[in-house]
C-alpha cells in the first residue's frame, strides 16, 4: 500500500533520477533520452493527478523528513490545492514540452544533456511548489535558477545564449538570495520555517518590525523571477534558449515561480498599504510596459516574451490588489496564461523550424503551407487577446471587474480601469499582428526554407493546449472550476469569496471595457500595421534597454571594483608591511589607552659600565646598518654582525650562556650566508634625483616610515621595560628548575627544557630547519641567475687576467697564493672544531651547549673548508650528503621519541640512568643525548645544505648554448 | 649585581694588575685603530688586543680561577691558542684583499704588483 | 640595566622596522634579522633581567629556583633563533631567485 | 592513562608524515615510485587516523563522557610539558586536513609532483604542521607548528619556480616572517605576565590578573590576535593572500585553502578559551574589532572578486571572503553562531580546495597557461635523476566527456562558493545567517551589514565565477580540450562528494558542529581535562644512583 | 684503520684540548677524550690534509722563545705609538725573498708575523717565494729583513726541512 | 679589601674595554673602506671576548668561558668570509 506521502516523494524524486539517468546516456541517444524524459514526466504527472482526491476537499498532504532539525530545516513536502494546481501545470506542460522537443531539437544536438537539464528543472519546480518549509522553498528556488541557466545557455556556442543565460542567472539568483534573507527574517519573527506555522502567524508578521524588510526582500525575489519591472529585462533575452525551453520556462514554470511565492505569502504579507502600493504599482507598470513593447517587436519570440511580461504584470497587479477576488483572478489567469503561452511558443517554434526565420517582417501567408498550425496559433492568440469563448477572456473579465472595483481613491485606483483597458487593447493589437503578419497576406518569397506543415507529433502538444483553452473557455465551471476552487481555498480558506466562472455574465462594465479593448486593438492594428513593421523598437521604452543597462551596471560595478581594489588594496610589499607594523603597534597600544602606562615595583638592577658600553655599540651598529643597507650592503652586513655580537654579549651578561653560544654560532653562519647571497645581487649606485635632492613624496614616505619605526621601537622598549619592573608571579619555570635534575637528570635547565620538558618544540624546530633545507634545495635547482650575475665576479676576472698575462703564472695562482695560509690553518682547526662540537653535544645536558650548537659548529667547520679549498676540492675529499644527514637526524630523533612508546609511555618520554662501568665509574646514560644526536645530525645537514646549495650555483654550467654565449659575450666585454 | 669573588689579597692584586693592564693594552690597540690614517697602519693596533690583551687577561683568569677553586685552572689557555691561530688569518686575507682593491683603484698607499716601482 | 636593555630592544626594533619598509630585498633581509634580534631579547626580557644567575643547577643537584634566572624564555629564544635563522636562509634564497627571474632586487620584482 | 597503542593515536597525525618524509629524504630522486607509494600510504593512514579519532570523539561525546583527550608529550603533566589535545574541534580539523591531503596528493601525481624536486615530502610536512597546530594545547608549541606549516607552504608555493611564483613567494615569506615575530612578541608578553604557556593553564590564570599587568597581557593578546588575523587574511593585512595562492601550483593551492583557516582556528581556540564566557573584564575585548574587520574583509573580497581578471584570483578572493565571513561571524557571535561558523569553515575550505584543483584544468583551455608554467631548467645538472614534465602529457586515462565533467565540477564549485544549492555552501550560509539573526532580540546595524555582505558577496562570487566559467568552458575554443586524467578528476570529485555529503547529512553534521562549538566554549571542561591528565608512569623518574 | 692514527700530533693535541675543555681527569673523561681525539683526527684524514714533518723540535722551541720575547716587545712598542700623540713614524711595505717552501712552516711564519704587533703578512707568491709584508714602524728595512730571515725563517727551515 | 679592589678593578677593566669596543665600533661605522669595517668587526669580536673573560672573573663562574671560547674559535669565520668576499667577490668558489 503506497501512502499519499510516498506518492508525493516519488513524484518529486522521479525527475531528478531521470535527470541523472539522462546525463549518462550517450550523446546520440536522442530517442531514448526523450522517451525517458517523457515517461518520467508522465509518471510524475500520473502520481500527482492521483493525489487530486486528497487535496480536492481542502486537505493537505504532508510528509516530513528530519534533515537539519537544529536549525529548523526539515524536508517537508506539503501538497495542497494550490501546489497541486501548479504541479499539474509543471508536469503537464512539461510532458508536452518533452514531446515537442523530441521533434524540435536537431538530430545533431546532444539532447540527453538537454533532457537531463529539463528534468532537473522540472524536479526543482516541483520541489518548489510542494515545499512545506520556507528554506526548502528557497533551496529549490535557487535550483530552478541554476537549471534555467543551463537550459537558456544550452546552445552555448552562441554568444547571446551565454550572456542571456548568465544575465538570467544573476538576476534570479540574486533575487533568490534576497528571498532567502526575507524568509530568514520571517523565520526570526515566527520562530519556524514551517509553512503552516508561518501562515498561522499572519498578524504577528504584519505587525513585526521586520515586516518591511522581510516584505521587500521577498518581493525582490518574486519580482526578479517573474520578470517584473524593473527586473523584466532578462526575460526577452532568455529567448536565446531553444524554443521548447522558452515554451516551458516562460509559460508554466520559471516565471510562475515568482507568482507562486507571491500567492504563497499572500495570506501573511498582503493586505497592507505597502503591499498594495508596491505590488500593485509594479504589476501595473509591468503590464503596460510589456504590452507596449510587445507591439513593436519584430521577432516572434520577443513578441511572446514581452507579452509574457505583460501578462505576468496582470497577475502581479491582481495579487497586489490584496483582495480575495483578485487572488482568484490571478490564479485563474496564471493557468490560462500557461496554456495559451505554451502553445504560442510552440507554434512560434514550428514557424521558426519550418521557415528558418522568426522575423515578422519576412514572414507572410504561411497559412497556406501550414493550415493546422495556423489554426492552432490563431485560437491560442485569440485566447491571449481575450476573445470570448476562450479561457483568456474569462480571466480578463475577472481582472477588469477587479480593476473597476473602488478601493481607496488613490491615483493607482482611479487610473487602473483606463490604463488596463488601454493595455489590453495593446495585447489585442500584438496578438492580431502575430497572426496576421505570419499567416496571412501574400506568400513570402525570401524565406530561408520552404515551409511545410509540422509533423503530427510536434503539433500534438499544441493541439492539446489549444483544446484546453477552448474547453475551459466554453465550460469553465465543469473543467477548471473544481481545481481552481481547491487551489484558491487552500490559500484563502474561509475567506474564499464567491465568484462565478461563467462565459456570460450579462452586459457588465467589464464586458464593455473588454469589447472596447478588442475594438481598439483591432482598429489600431489596421491603422498602424505597416508602420509597426518599420519600427526599430518600442517608442519610449526602447530607450530603456534592460540588457544594456544590466551590462552597463555590471561593467561599471566591475570597473568600480577594479578602481576600488587598487584603492583599498595594494600589491606592494612595502605598503603591506607598513600597514602590518602600524596595525600591530596600534593593537598593542589599544589596551593602554584606557588603562594608561604603569610600571611595577621591582627594584631596578644598577647599570654596569661594560653593559652600557656594549649597548652604545649595539645601537650604533643597528642604526648604522639601517642607514647603510641600500648602497653599502657589505657595510650594513658588517654593522649587523656587530649588532648581533652585542646581543650575544648581552646574553652572556644576562645569565643566558646557551643563548649567547647559539646566537654567536648562528651569527657567523648568517654572515656567511648573506655574503654568499651578495654575489648574486646587482650593483647599486646611489640614486640621482633630478634636482639633487629627493622629491617631496619620497621625503614624506621616509618621514612616515621613520615615525613608524620610532613608534615601534618605543613601543617595544616601553613594553619590555614595564614587564621587567614587575615581580615574577606564578611561573611554571619554578617546577622546571626544581625537576630538571631530579627527574630529567640534567643540570642545564635550558637544555633540559629543550630535550625533555619541551622536546616537542625542538622536534618541531628541527623539522622547520629540514623543510627550509629542502625548499632551498628545490628552489636552487631551478636557479636562474640574472644576466649580469652569470659571469664570474669582477675581482676574479681581473685576477685571472693578471695570471694569464704573466707567462710564468697559471690561471688561479693568485687564488692559491691568497689561500695558502688560511687553508693550512683551517685544516689544523678542523679537528678542533670536531672535538669542540662533540664537546658541546655531550655536555649540553649539564652545561651550555647541545645538539643545535654542536651541529652549527660542525657546519661552520665544513664551510671553512669550502672557503679555503673551494667546492670541488672539498667534495672530492669529503662525502657531503646533507639530505641523508637530515633524514638520518630526523629519524634518529623520531625513533628516540618513539622508543618510549615501547614502554607504554608517551612519545618523547626520556629515559635516564647512571650505569656503573668498571674502571670508569658511574656513566650517565640518557635518551636525551640520543635525541640531541639526532638534532646534531639534522642541523649539520640542513645548514650545510643551505650554504652549499648556494655555493654550488657558482660552479654550475648553463644547460643551453644561448646561456653559454651570453656568458662568453659578457666575459668578452671586460 | 655580580658577586665579586673573594681572593687572597696577593692574588687580588695580581689579578687586578693583569686585568687592568690587559684592558689598557687592548684599549691602546683600539685607539690606534681609530687614530691611524691608512688601512695598512690600522692593521697593526688590533693585534695588541689579540696578543697582549688576550694573554694578560687569560693569565688573570688563570690566576683568578686557580686560586678561587684551589686547583690549577688552565683551560683559558685554549682561548689564547685559538685567538692566536685564527685572528691572523683574517688579517692576512684582509690585507691582501685591501692590496688588490687599492691597486685596482690606483691608490698611492698600495705598492705595485711586482715591486718594480 | 633594565633601561639599557629596553633601549637596546627599542633601537634594534626601530632599525629593523625602518629597514623592512625599504624597497630593496637586501634591506628587507637585514631588517628582519635585526627585528629577530630585538624579539629574541624581548622574549628574554619577559623572564625578567638577572645578572649572574645562569639557570644551571649546582653540581650536587641542589636547587634554588629563586637564585636562577627564568630558564623557559631562554629555551623559547633558542627555538626562535633556530627558526629565524632558517627563515633568513629561505628568504635569502627566495630573494636570489627573484633577483634572477625578475632582474631586479626590488621587493616587488619590478623597478618602480 | 596509557592503554596500549590506541593512546598514541593522537600523536600519530604529527609523527606519521614526519616518519614518511624522513624516510623519503634517504631515498634519491630516481626512486620516484617508492616515494609515491610511501606518500600515498601515509596520507591514507592519516585519513584513517583522523577518521578513527573523530569516531572516538563521537562515541565519547554521545555517550556523555568528556571528549577531550589529552596526550602528555614527554610524560610531563600539563602546564609543565607540552600537551596535545584531541577534542571535537581538533579532530574535525584533522579530518578536514587529511581529506585535503589525500586530494592534493592524488592530484599531484598527474604531473605536478615532477615540476620540481621533493614535492611529496613538502606536502607531507605541510600536513604534519597543520595537524600539530590543530592538536597542540600549548601556545608556543602552536608557534612551532605554525612555523612548520609555513615553512612547508613556502616550499609548496615555490614548487615549480618561475617569476610569478617567486615574486609572490618573496612577499609571502617576508610577511609571514614579520607575522611570526608578532606571534613571538604576543606569546612572550603573555608568558611574562602569566608565567605559563599552556592554554588551559592560561585560562585559569588570566581571570586573576589585574591592573597594569592585565594591560600588558591584553597588549600581548592583541598582538597575537593580529598575527592570527594576518594569517587569516583579514583586511587590511591580507593583501598578500590572493596573489600568493594564485601563484601556487594547483595541489599546493588546494592545500593552502586550509592555511588561512588555521589562523581562524587559532583565533577561535585562543579567543574563546581565554576571552569567551561571561567574566567581566574580557567580555568584549576586541570583539567589535573582529566584527568590523570581518565585514571590511568581506567587502574587500567582494570588490576583489568582481575586479579579478583570472580564475585563480577569483579563487583567492573567495578565500578572503570566506575568512571575512568567519571572522565577522565570530566577532558578532556569542557562541550560538559557532556551529554555523564551523560548518561554513569546513564547507568553504573543501569548496575552495576543489576550486583550486579545478581551475587549473579549466584554464588549461584558456590563455593563462603561462602563469602556471614551470620554469625550464637552466643548468646542466638540473635533471640528475629527476624526470621532466615534457613528453609525459599523454599518459593517463582520457575521459571523452572531459569538458562536461569540468563544466559540472565548475558549476558545483561556483555554487558551493556562492552559497547556492544544492551543495553544502547553501546550508553553511543559511546556518550562519540564521545564527546571526537569532543572536539577540534586535538586530544591530553592524549585524545587518554583515548579513547583507554575506548575500552580496555570494552574488559577487556568482557573477565572477560565471563570467570566468562561461568564458573558459562554454566559449568555443579552437584548441582541442586537453585530456583530463583520472588523477585530476578524482580528487575534485572526492571533495565535491564530501560537500554533497555535508549537505545530505547536514543534520548529524550540524549536530557535530554545534557540539564542537559548545565544547570550545566549555572552558572549565577543557581546563579540567587538560590540567587533570595523569602521567603514564606514576613512579618518580630520574637518576637512580644505585 | 690507518686514518685513525694518521696525525698523532694532532690526536694528542685534541686529547689535551678535550681534557682542558672538560677540566676533568676522571677515567671516563680520559676514555672519552681518546675517543673524541680519534674521531677528530679521522675527520682530518678525510680532508687528506698533509702532515707536517717536524725534524727538529728544539728549533721550534727556540723559535717559540724568540716569538714570545718579540711579542712582548712589539706589544709595548706599538701600544706606545698608539697612545703617544706624536705622529712621527714611518710605516712601509717590505719585500723579501723566502727560501721556505713547506706550507706548514710558511703558515707558522705568517701567523707569527701577523700575530706580532708591528708586522703583517700581506702577499706571498709560491712561484718565486716573494713575500710582501707591512711594517708599522720602519726604521731600517735591512734590519727587518734580517730579523725575519735570520730569526724566524732559518729556525723554521731547520725545524721542518731536512 | 681584596673584594673591593677586584670590584673596582673589574669595573675599570669593563670601562676600558667598553671604550675599546666603542673605538672598534667607530671603525665599523665610519669605514671608510670595507676592509676597515671588517677590521673593526674583528676587533669588536676580540674585545668582546676579552670583556667576557673579565665578566667570568667578576662572577667567579666558569660557564662564561664557553661563550668566550666560541668567539675565539669561530669568530673569525665571519670576518674571513668578508675578507674573501672583498678579494674574490665570492665566498665559496
Ligand atoms: Na699565465
Ligand atoms: Na701583526
């Protein structure tokens, strides 16, 4: 036993499965794709139709699946009379469109994709109308935007299809986001997104302070989708889509989604002054503009598109009136419009298909070639024009009756009947023009194709729709009556007004206006028909070029963004660093603004003369370095080394021997490193300003930078000074000091922290070193020196030239002589370095030192050899394999740390014992030493890798001849 | 504040004299470094610090710690040894480099390459 | 001593900041190096300044935490020294590569 | 405390990649296959570890116990040693990281790992840094892991070399080195006042601070916060981000998607742990700055994305928008939003990652190829052992419908990033906005602006992606579409599939996010778990003098 | 195995250095010192450094004594000049021809000349043994040349070369 | 007495060495040529090392020795590199 809920679910998911299935069909599988789509649509239609009894009596089919309960978002399917009516249109017309498309689309088109999109779109529309949760509604809403985008852009090889699709997507998706926001506001007001709960809270919503924003946001959503002024412009351009798509999207589905939302929210949003004002006015303007523009179109589909806009305006206007009867009329006209507009689009498609053109000026006398199609189009157009005995007439009558109703005497109210009649006359005019221009008159001679009657299966959908127009128009009460009633009741419930669905109500004022419109339209056509053919566009309206405006707006938004981006952003590193420093300084300052700057009570240590002296030196060096860095790089480097030395001395002074040791070693390596780099830097000449001095902008920039630098310096000084004047309160160091020897077996607490308490930091730190080594290695593999740096340095060229010029000398003798003494000394020193580095390694746990200092020391020893003996010479003798050393070091630390896990202790738990060795006595054995050994290996590897990788650039030979030539040419220049 | 070690007076006098004279020698070198006019002249005074100054201070340190810890403390010798080994290397390389640079620029301070001036 | 150290930190920071705001790559490297000196001293200073109290436990293992300077900032500085050394090396190589590929030593890879 | 190997699972996300990379360092460049295998096994193992950790979290969490699992590295108790903490949030981030890792690694096999040496090693080390940063409970250790992940990201960014990359790399390195200095200053100030680095310990000590010391502490946190914000790419300190990410090779960029989130993560963690909650003095410290900064960042991202001329820049500004959204929401929220924030974080990270992988495939059709090109070797010894890119292009499975697949993937990415259905971006944005609107009774003007910017930025994303996507995918091209390899399509599909999963299982996922959100605000629970963690060995350690 | 014992002098030196560094003569440190010294000298042998062959240690001792005296003397002399206000002093380069060729001996000579205040080793050419030194306070060039050749070079020649 | 003597002696020595450092720093800052600066730097290193020796005596601790030793052993590496750079335009060939 299948439940109603189950049927509803099945109907909803079927199109999506069909879509998925179609997307996997082969490109040429035209028939199977169409068959699949048709069957899916038919099945879903049958399922929905089968649910009619459930909704006919005003009941609601609801099914709920928990999805995101914490946010009130559940999948809630809700089928009432209104949704059923829309579902019927969606699936019914969908089925007909599938049938039509099977014959319309060219055999060369990859139609499975087309049908896949179409089914997905159908499913999304269906999901939208059966949503019982507002967020879910917004979800499906955006899906319809998406799939309509794909459908409109289906012929994407065509530029206009692409841009139209994009325009439609942007407009409708933006509207969708507004709708979502509006819905969220509704949710905030009501506390739920459940449609039933929301509908029950009408009063609360209208009196809420969020009513206005919610209303405006929701209307934005509806208006964009339903192509209401001023968002109507996307619709005519969407005609770039294949005609079946137009027939579907612009009759029964896409554009009706906005109408559906207006109807859905009608009970809770309508009835206020604001609603009437906005919705009514917008509807009226759309109605008139659409009709006016439709008259002047030369393209069949454009004419239909503008007429769609116009009719959507009628429906919106009716809803805007806020009366129950207006709603009834709106719903009725929605259905009627769907039927006649779908059939007209299909007819237009047949004309296009058969003649190869849609230009009304070229078309003529087609009736003799395609009488069936002509007849069908005539009936449909008559329905559109509101000719009696057709469905369009009925809803138009209702509309006019509502328009004549007195409401508040406002301008809108007073003008409405006249404007409506005039606009309806226009719709008569364009309907007439459509038929007369295309089917009557002399047979056209210059058509691209010889027209024939369309095949039966292509005409069939139109026949069905036209039949509906006719039947509804003749016997409305027996056909559309109950369905309309169920739909309207689902919205209005007990407020449902009395209305009569009859063809004849007697000679009423609406009928009079109706006839006036018919007559006026006909007369106007007779008078203007030739002039219309030469019209270049709709007068007045033509200047409102929606698309161009859209594109202009978009382009200017983008242009403005580009200018703005340059204004609020920067790509310059200096500016970025300036901002960074300023912001950081400001952030650090912020807490002091309310609190003020205060220092603590701790007694200040008296100054020692030596310390003061070294800091005078330090300051001199630092400032000198800053001063010299641009033009005297070497000087700046030397000065920086001086500042570094002062830091080291300070560390010694301030009871941090480990720091001093490490910093000294690092200092040395850094100096060598930067010197290695200097070789590849360009020569700098002091900048010559035109008038002998820097321009004002430069001076200003320097002034700002100077101020920033001083501010940052002062800030750091003040912060550190304040901190040093506070007594130490709670600190974990106390524990570390107390437990360093007792539990970790080391007397040098700093080293114990590094290899035990916080060994994980050290572990990470050496990983950084390894990564940097790797990165440097990788980057330098692809090193490409600058042109002027490729050749050997000037000094070497001169010295080589000197050697070459003396017969007794060989090239390189100058160098050999130069390095004679250093080379010997460095050979002598090498074992001393080795011993000292082992010393640092072994004693680190108890006294200053450790794996890092030891590793750097070894690396310095290595680099000294490179300096004294040259790269090739060293590498002939030593096996320098930094990558392997690094890997081994990392693995050693890792396995040392992992060793603990064997004893069920966490990673890096250290192990420490004294072992009694005969003769020697107690020997300390600590896993920390092993860990430090790993660090040692890694540091040698990484440091050596970096230094050597740079050094290697000097001895590499360029790969290509071009580079070789470049070098020899520049050698020759000297 | 640093707690100055407590030495017997004789040792204190020896240490004080050695320390101060070491410092004076070093300072003399530094003053020379500032005072003299050409690079080659300035090359010499710093060696006061690396020879005399270092030796005197190392001796002071040896005396100081040997007395303080009542056992011979001579590891400071290593400092003197390595300073003597390493600083000349810099001077030698630097002097030659300076010679090269002066010759390229035709400075009158530098002698010609082969001595046939 | 505190004042001297604070002033020293300040001068190093100011020089470093001035340099990192300059347009040439070498200035940038030097600036960051000077800044890292300043930051290292700053971290040290956060453990308060102590003269002649190295964090080394006596040979007999007796401990008086109050008599020793705070060892933790020193350990942090050691880690920071290593990392900033690594980063200086990396930055230098990037600068060399940039110099080679763009032909200039301007930090933006283009001269004005 | 320690019970068997399972207890070491927490540290595995850090150790596994290191083990693999150290081993790979010992292999030479000809052993490409072995290295591929090691890397692949490692990322899969990481994924497995992350999954088992998150399953454990869920098990513990829904059985009512504390999910905060603490690992005492080196077996030192909490404030004294370094702790790793696995809880709702960190396990989530681990999983996210490992998913990105798998995707990036597979993708790189198609060609990118051969654009320069040692790509996989760097990738694994990047994962190690990320995992460590997510796990650690120690402020300075966080710095160390930040450095690891940064160092690796430098390597990954510069992978393949080339002027564009090196120029961007120069800025990236310089700014991050400066940022690291700020990090150090902040941590140092905090330590100077609080005397501890353990985050849980800090949370217990900070409330007792007052007076001038408090001001110093706040100053430290402000500087630290700026460091995090720079990493997160907040305006006006995030200008480096789009250009940097655009310059990286796709698998690197895909991994970078989570880098900016590390800053957000750190902010969330530190901020909520130390400043969240209801105690007077810090209640609003910096909150509004975060909100305004977030809004400014979204605006900048929106402007940038509209201005962007290339897809990679579009993606870069997506990152900016995503960061701004997160920062703004954190700044606006009092905790109720955090669930949504986390959902958005996960969803946008996956989306951006997929987008970066995809855009290269898409742009390969277009003209922008030069940007991503790899520098040719200059020196003779360039390719000792390494393999060149040339001539290997035709290997791999050629999928005929490549354009359709690209198009589909592209559409999904665009929708994901714009916050439109059907993927998780919609839910994420919905959850965020709903959280923001529900915060207080009224809606403050700044919140209105934030919400409006969320919508506008989504729109701008849509405009930018459709413009580029239509140009690149729909516009007919003379050139034959290059073959799409399985190794390239699969990771994109994987990431999008995860997003789809987030959408379909939004309920349980959001439940997880909410629990994660409330857990990071449960300061007391965190403090109790971390400071109460017991050592493995009860016995006294140390030198036994026998 | 050879490479561990190739430089006995150096090994001994390193061993002494180790003991000085550790300031301990415990059996453990002595063993460790031996091990380190062997490792260090093995490291040196990988450099394939040439080993100096000293023929006559007494000459070296004599040289050391001379140098010690000269260092003290020249320290005083240079310090005086540095501190005295007068600028009455003549510095100059001196060229001389060395017969010494042994690299280690040359290095020793260079170190002695440079470490002693007042003289500096500037340029040396292996090809012809021409040496350029700079003298701080040159009174008589011949005296200097004689001093270097007779006091230092002769002793070094006797110590190193057969 | 001896403590007082030593205190003043060490402070005096510190002061003298401090002036020496300033002199060396003057050379580093003022140049005029690069070789002068290198010379000044070398002098800074040596004088700084001597300062550490004084500091060591002043404190009676031997742990300052290592720092001084490191300067003695490795301090020249930087200046050697600088000197070689001046001569050859390249540190490692
Ligand atoms: Na020759
Ligand atoms: Na000399």
